[in-house]
C-alpha cells in the first residue's frame, strides 16, 4: 500500500454502543500489522480539542473485545462545534504528528468529521457505531445486534408478568427516527403491535386492533413502541388514551432506556466491529478520506460522509407485513 501515513488516531463519539471496544481493538492491531503507530483519543472530539491522547499498542487493547461501552470514553463536544475548537483540535493532531483519524460513532460524529475534513483537508474515515442502525451505506451498525438481543430478553421477561396479571404492556425502545429496533425486536419477542416512526398506525386503529386481539382470546398483550413514534406526545400519553378507550386491559408502561446500550457485545457485533476496524485502516492506507466503511451484502463498502448522513436507511416493509400476519 503506497501511503505516507505513519500515525493514525482513533476516537469514539456520541452514544456508546456494544462493540466499540472491539472496533478500537481492530484498528489498533491493524495499525501494528501494517507497521503504523496508533494513538487513542479520550472522550471523543472533546479530547481532540484538549489534546487528551495516549499511544496504543497491540497489548493496550487486550481483553476488551468482550467489553461493552468504550474504554476511550465518549462525549458530545460543544467546543468542537466552533471554528476555534476545531482549530485547537487540528493543532493538537499536528503537534502529535498524527496523519489521519478514524472516528467511531453515528451521524453526529460523521457530520463533525466531514466539517473538519472540509476545513483542514485532514484524512478521516468513519466506522458506524450506534444501536439505532440508522446510518445509510451499511446494512448494520455496530451495537445494533446486541441491542436487539437485550430488548428481546427484556420483553420476554415483561411478557411473563403481563400473562400473570392479564395486562397490556407498552414497551418503549430506542430508535429515535428509525424503527429497526422496535420492528425486529417486536417480531422476535412476539409483540401484538409494533409502533415505528416510518408508519403512523393511528390511535384509533391501534385501539381497534387491541380490541380484536382481546376478543380473539388474548388475555395480555405487548406493544413495542419506538421512541420516535408519532402517535402520541409520548408513551405515557398513549397509555392514558388506550385506558380511556379500552377497558379490557390494565395498561402498564416500561421504558427500557439506556439498558439497551450496555452489556457484552454479541458475536455478530464483535465480528462486524473487527471487520470494520481493519477495513477503516485499509481505506486510509489506500489514500481515501471523508468516507465511512460499512457492510453491504456481507462485503465491506465505502460511502461518503455526506451520503451516510443525508441518505435514507429504509425500513424493511416486508418485515412489517410479517409482523401483521403473525400477530393475529
């Protein structure tokens, strides 16, 4: 590989996701394999602004592939959003003789990377790490599979108490503007209804559907609600509406929250993170920049930051049909 790169920095930014440590590990060991130095940057872009760097070697990242979160820490940096902050970050990179950067995160992370590249023509490659699976240019993001398994396990336990008390549970899952977690976890956990931002079911249709389920013999129900769903102002308002219009169920609400981000990454996420970590180093050494590495149809692909940020990651409408059919 013909390149002048000698030292590569790596950071994690935005919300943490299981598998980020595995990705860092892969980046570091790929650098060692190609005889390049690697520098870890603590606390994302804030650490970049403050020059909070540490050299990383192959043994620096031992025993972390199975750990959730990110040992480099993560933060959302207001300083990096300013030209003055980015100027400081650039000088820290130059002072430490860092030639290129690998950033692991979501759309906010890639937006910052793209702006920084435009201002300083600095080589940056992104790795998609977010449980929401809402990044265009990759079939899956690091952390998504683990989050799904966490949600399904939680719903399985909630169903036990729902069955015991003949209750209707609304379970809110993360996803912001993407319904992937809700849709797939809902099918996997056997939910009666799945509410996602991409499809507005409507309150009346939801109540009608739940009423039919009750009349068909169901004594309890699980409704999985993506946090970005637009049916109600929030899940608690939706619960009140259902109780007011459907007397057959006791309604309870469970917000899974940040439990979905934690835990040991699944085997799939460890393998995906390892592939993307090595792929990111390969892309940098091939003199490419301002791009994200992803996986499409099991192959490593490259997508521009602009396309990754602005493109649309479509929901699988076939899965919606499956959900409707098997929930009767």
